[in-house]
C-alpha cells in the first residue's frame, strides 16, 4: 500500500471509531485467487476491536474492519453448544480417561444435568462474548478459538469453568470443549 493509502486508511479508521461502536466485523478482501485460509475463515466474524486477531494477518493482507453495532446477547450475539458435548463427551465412558467426568461427578453433576448445563453454557457464553469477556486462543484455518469463563452452581457451591468456543460469522459462537485447560 502506498503512503496515500496508509493515510486514508488511518483517517478512515480513526473517524469510524468515533462514530460507531467498538465492535467490528472482519472482512476478508482477498483479491488473489489463492487467498490466505486464515483470513477466509475469519471473514464475517465479529470481535471487539481491542480483542481481535492480529490485523493485518500477514504481509499484503487486505482484510478490513467494518464497524458494527455491539452484539446483543441471544439476539444478534448467539452461542450454541451441542448437547452431545455433555452426553457423548463429558459424561461418556469413551472419554473417561481424561478425568473430566470424575471431576464433574465429584462436584455433583452427572449426565442427567446435560440439558441444564447446555442452556447455562449458551446463556452465559453469549453474555460474556457480547461484553467482550473472552480470551483469544488458537487461530488456524479452522477458525479463531476463544475461551470463556462460565460459572455453575450446584449444592450451594459455585464452580468456575474455562470453556472453549469457535467464532463463527455474524455473531455466532459454537462450543468446542465444555471444559478446557
Ligand atoms: Zn487478510
């Protein structure tokens, strides 16, 4: 990009920030035929401007920020967690070796709590994501992973969990792992 292009971009970005919210949609403006797979998978994803993947991603990256309205939990900002993350992963025999099931059993949760956990995860993750309370994790050609803290209460005890999500286009995040770290 030439000097004029840099100045124009800088001016544009500064003024956009004053006028609109601090949320952005990642826009992959790839013009090359074989464009970067990471930029492509980020296309359309929403981030808070101060908590987004590095931009530019690479030399000659043409990705841009489109400033958008901050997402509203369960309206424009949504989180979905497949119930099988609990029934067929966390509480299944198949993955008992990882010790997660044992840990949840000790806390008083079992497979019968799957639906309640699913709805709590979805509700809290949408709220945290929309308030920018997420930590960027691994980014590769499959997408940008984020970690979100979720708290559950059982038998009067409050438990905090670090959960793993994938950022999808247009305000959606989907649960990768119900217990990370
Ligand atoms: Zn790019």
